[in-house]
C-alpha cells in the first residue's frame, strides 16, 4: 500500500490543477493550476522510474546487471520538463502582467469585453 502513495499524490495534484484551470476565473489561480498539473506529471515520471533496490545507472568496472539499475530516461524527461515548465511559467506570468496593465483586472471573464 505504501508504494501507491506517489500515484495517489499524482492523481490529487492533477485533479486539483484541473479544478483550478476549469472553474477559477482569476488568471493567477489558473496559472497555479497549470503548474500543479505539471508537478503531477513530473511526479508520475519519477514514480515510473523507481525500482526496488535499484542503483544509479552508472556502469562500473565490475559491471552491473541491467535489472539492478533504475530507469534513466524518465529522470532526463523530468529534468527537461522542469526547465520547460519554468520558462512557460515565466511567459504566462509576464502575459498576465501585460493583461493587467491593459485591462486593470485579472478576471478572465472580463478580459476582452469593452467597458459597459
């Protein structure tokens, strides 16, 4: 049962993020929801790479059996995903700053409407 905790955390992060993206109107809360979804996906990739008693995938002179090593590809994908996620987060926040300067609101339902 204890090995299912990361999967439960993945589902919780993704569901909370989806709730924020779908039902919230504040742009900052929507960005937080997108970031939570990204964290859930990263946790899922790391959880997939786990092997009981696995070693780091470094070949030594004595030689390791491939079954003794953890998977390196999900770790590399997660590192790449983190870097891309930070860049996308910075872009989203800069766009929100420009939207706020232009419309004086962070409410997504009021953006793009003319003043009534």
